[in-house]
């Protein structure tokens, strides 16, 4: 049986995680921090960056060790590696800003059970050389951060009238409080998915119309 | 702080601070397995059992780690214990209830990456719960998780027969449902005293 | 590569144990390294946050000493045995006791509400509060940080001890908005009763536990130990 062709490093390796396999909007993985932490743009970005760091670091280590790890213990090994880097991030954030650490709360440590990271390690990093694995992980991390930011900024703008702490509307703005509460997280993500689904259908409809037009002749 | 009574902890974890609908833990299985009531309920029970085991082990581990001032190994030891507990549950199910084992399929090992399980361990440590309080917390959390899953599954089964706009089908609809459920559960605030 | 497909056999236990052992060692080194290198920065951050909080509830303070009040008196230190309560003595620039700050916590609407309150021995009252952490509803429960009328409750909240010095003469209680009549009551924020009650409960619990142990020993901490 032919072994899977090793992936060649290309722009696609990076871009795949941003659009086609965006963890937040397409793969729907790692939902817990996505909804819990995105009450403000700053929190969302920090969580995205923290997760991206763990993704890239564990992708690198898993890829470097890919020929040395026996098949039977690979999941246990990946979990230990991921937990290590999450602990590192946990202490790093505490050292940088206690306020941020308080805001992100337990979800920093919950990065370890973020399905994206284990999934990537198993499906990709363990089968490709370090450079390819890291690039792909970077793309996934970037996609995850973008997704989180999309949620966090909308929730912050509508829920508190600010973005990154800067007030956007006048003092008479009545904040839509539900946006920064748990139900709001569900609703905003659903809204984004609705938007993407609508775009996709419109594109398909237009493409079908164009193809139909060509069939009947100009 | 006046210690929370066991009843308060249980009711809080079950309703007011429901693990899924208020604390956003355990969302992947919540959206993935809640299509059918017949799979949702066993999944809830299996997860609750793992949560209980994780809670007990985390309590013991924490005692050990603080004794030796090794707190920085907490996360890694918790997750390793959880992974082992899930393996154990898998083996037990395979031997004693192979039908259920087959029905749950891939979702059983995925309990390892369920935020709710690790969440139980982390939260009870952060809140410095005693042994009995931790038990009440994990019972309530597991019951709350199962409750949310069952509610979601019941509604989704009914929705299959309804006329849903094409744009909203799939995950978007489940998310809106979850939002409405979460909004409803907010009404339980303050119930635990 | 061909040998892999020719002999698909289970890896030996030795290989598995060896791999796990190496991975565990490498990861252990990484974790310990991260812990050690961030330790001083984290400790500095925590000290800074504590100072900022205490100086806010007890203005005029310049330094803090951590104490523990137990059944046998007050001792300087950070270890809190069962039955003892931690508090912070704040001193002004001349080393005189400005006031005492302690933590209070109670369950609010969403999660635990933690506050720091400042106690002045001279008036036997609480002179200010600061919120350490909370996850209350933005725009509703979080008004405990900004609502001027609510904060005014804590400018002279009576926490005198009873004659036996075994507890507060009058328990601190949160009452419905607009019905405050006594200096030991807290006027709740209209529409944010749960969070307001949590603040009241936390302060009461903490004061009932701390003050009977602290007040008889106040002279010991009147001036800063050099």
C-alpha cells in the first residue's frame, strides 16, 4: 500500500486553517472557550493567541517525535505534550497580566481539552515534517483567533458599546446586555453561521444561473 | 465565606450554573450527540460517571500535590487521570454492555476531551471544596449536563419534522436552540440561595 | 520503510515505557522551567494588585503587613491555619496604623463575589470596599463597582463589637433599596438585589470571624514592626 504522499509546503498549508477548515465556523471544534471567553475583543484575541501558541508548540514537538512514538501510546503522549504547553501558557499569562488571567479564568487550562489541538496532532502533525506541521498549525491558530475575534467584537460592541475598551457610541447607548451573557454567545455564533450559509447559497445560486445562461447560449 | 451547603452546590450545578448552558462546558458532545434522545441519555450518564471519577481522583491528587508543593503538575496529572478513567469506562462498557458500547461509538473516547470533565476537577480545586462538596458538585454537574443534553435532544427530534428555512439548517439551528435554552435557565438564578 | 509493512507487530512494552518516560521527562523539564522563570514576575504582579486594592480602600496608606488573627492572638505571616483569619494591616508614611483590610466573599448571581473592605479601628466601622473579582451581570450586578449611592453605604458602616467581644453588636444586613435606617445596614441596589445581598453577606461573615479576634489585639499592631 502506498504511504500517504507527504504534503508539500505551500500557501494552502497555511490558508487551509483560515478559511476552508476554519476551526470555529467550519469544523465547529473547540466550542467551549469560543463561547465562554468572547465577551470582549481583548479577551477573544488573548485566548486565540494563547491557543495558537499551544497549537504551534505541540505541533512542532509532536512532529519532531513522530517516528519515535509507538502507535499504542500516541494519544497519551500527545495529551502530555499539550498539557505541558498549556501549563507554560498559564504561567506566562499570570506573569504578563493578572487582570487578563482573571478574565480568561479556567478556560486557559481548558485549552488542553480543546479538540482542535488533539485533532491536529493526530490527523496532521504526526504525519508531516516539522515545517509543514508548524505552518498548518499557524494557519489553524490564525483561523481560530479570527473566529474568536469575530464573535468577541460583535458581542462587545452590542453588549457594552465599546471595542477594546473604547466607547463607540454616546453615553445614551443602551447596552444589549444579553450579548455578553451565555445566551448571547450562542446567538451570535448562530448569526455568523447563518450569514456564511446565506453567502454560500447565494454564490451557488449565482453560479448555477451563470451556468444555466451559458447552456442556453448568449 | 460561609461554606455552601451540599444541597446548594448540587442545585446550583444542576440549574443556575448549568455546566453546558451557563458555563459553556461540554459543548462538543452537546451539539454533536443531541440529535437522538436514545443516544443523548446514555451519553449523559457515561459522562456523568466519568465526571464523578474525575472529581474523586482530582481531590485525592490535589491533596497529594499540595503536600509536596508540586502544584504546577496539577493540570498534567488531572488530564492523565481523566484519560485513564475514560479508558477504564470503555473497557467496562465493552465487557458488560457491548450494545451500548457500539451505540456510543467514537463519542466514548471523546469524553476525554470533554471540557465538562476537566472543568469539574479544575473548578472544585479553585473553589477549595471539601470531599463531600466535591461529590455534590460532580453529581450536580453530571445531572445538569445530562439534563441539558436530554432537553436539547427532545427538541431537536421534534424539529426534524418542522419546516426550517434552508439557511438555518444544521448547526446554526442547534445553536439558536441552545441560546433559547440558556436564556430559559437564566431564570433559575438565585435558586441555590 | 519497507520493514514497517513487512512486520506489523505490536511495539514492545519496553519501547512504550521508554517513549513515555522520555516524553514525561522532557515535558517535566519544560514545565519546571516555565514555573521557575515566571515565579518572580507572578509574585510581583500579585503584590502589586494587593497593594493597589488595599491603598484604594484605605487611602493614605504607604505599606502593608500581612497578619493572621487566630484564637491566640495576631501573628505576622501568610499561613492561615484552620479557625484563623487573614488580614492586612495598612500603615501610613510614619508607620502608624491607618486601618485594616480583609477579604470577604459570598456567592452572588453568577459566581463568587470577592471584595476587600477597609476597617478603621478609630470609628469601629468599615470605611470603604473594593471589588476584587466578580462575574456578575454587566450593567446590573456590576453596579456594585460604580453605583455612588451603594458605595456610600460603606463610608461608615457600623461594625462595633458587642459587650462580650464575641461578635458584632448588630449583624451587617442588606435591606431593600430605600429602607436603610441603621448604620449597620446596607441599602441594596434597586434591581441588583442578589449581588447586593452577596456583598452584605460576605462582609458580615468576614467581620464576625475577624473582628472578635482582632480588636482585643489592636495595640500589638498599632505601629509597624520594623
